[in-house]
C-alpha cells in the first residue's frame, strides 16, 4: 500500500511538473515574440528618426542619403527569369510590413485620441517582359505577404 501511495504521489508530482514546464515553455515563446516585435519596432523608430526631416524632401537627396534610406527599407532583392514568359521577376523584400499598410484614426474628428496601424506586406513582386522595348513601363505588380 505504501508503494502505491508513493507511485501516486510521484505521478502527481510528475504531472504537475510537466504542466508547469509546458506553461513556462509557452510563456517563454510569447516573451520571445514580444522581444522580436519590440526590436523590430525600435529599428523602425531609429530608422524613421534618422530620416524624419527628409520625408517631405526626398526629391533630390545626396546619393549616400538615398542609399541609407533604401537600406533602411529594403531587406533584399531577388531577381529571377521566367524562361517561358521571358519576364524578369523582381521580388523586393522589405525590412518591415510597409507595403500597403494603413493608418486608421480611432476618431477622425479627434485625431489626438490615437490611431491603429494595419500591418501591410513585406514583399512585392514586379514582372517585366523582356520582349518589350527598353524603357517601357509595361510591367505588372503582385502584392503578397512575406515570411
């Protein structure tokens, strides 16, 4: 009888510890997600602060400023050729989901109440037919959510 009681106590302790481990693992995963989001937002804010004065006058910034501005936006470019359609496929992957994002004021008449941002997408695909004349603006864009 003492052996059965010890086994029951062991199973109960084991079950409680397994449940606690599962809860802590889930909590750790959640904290990791929050940390990545905060890091991403901080990177966006730092980049935004650096260029906030230039947002209205991006017509003719110096080459170095243009390069830094683009590096703050673009993560990478992927270029492929579709041999069948003879189109270049250029995927632009952005650092943040800013493609087609939207800002919504909580109250349009009283904007000081704040706003919400609907995340956009992180990638855009541009298709351009190689058989078109050089300089032609005949291209298609496809929007999609990246990883």
